[in-house]
């Protein structure tokens, strides 16, 4: 009977220690949530990238909301194509981030095999270009069918 009590006590102590470590690990990984919006239209920006300096990253959902593991005082980088990148310091509460539209124009970019991007002017071989007007002329219900015979 005495050994049975010792076993129960040791199992209870082990369970208590496991619970302590679970609570401790959750306390060390606070999460930050927020929303990314366009200041001129007040509409949410879907697909904006939110990342920390230690490599954690996420993207915003359809309503512009995100959640990321970051501690108070940590730097977040928010970026999206067509907007200026923004560095923000995590504080208390939810973040409301307003990305400013960028004045930079995008250049022609050619995507080659394996996602390697090159400037169109630098490429030494022939490339084909399809304009939006060519796809409108075809009037196919599926955009992929409009590309048949053009490339």
C-alpha cells in the first residue's frame, strides 16, 4: 500500500511539472495581432507580409488581419507590392498598420525557370509578351484558353 502511494505521488508530481513547463513555454511566446489597411481607401490589404527579425513571418488574411509570435519591443516589418515597407515596434494591444502607397514604378520582370527573375533588358535571348488587349480579343470564358497559340 505504501508503494502505491509513492507511485501516485510521483505521477502527480510529474503531471504538475509538465503543466508548469507548458504554461512557462506559452508565457515566453506572446502573440501580437493587428490589421493592415490602405490609408487612402481604408480597405484592408490582403496578402501583406508581416515578419520579425528572427525569421517568423505571416501574411494578412482577406480582412487584413494577422497574428504573429512577437514580444513587446520587437521590430516587425510589414511589406506589400505597391506600398512602402514599414518597420514598427510591437507595443501593447492590437496594431493598426497603415501602409503608404509607393511612388516607385515597377519595371518589366521576366520570370524564368525555378522562379529566377531577370530584368527584360539584360536577357540575351528572345522573350514573348502577351498584352491584356490580346486576351480581351479572344473572349474565352477561361483565361488559360485565351493563351493557346499565343506563346
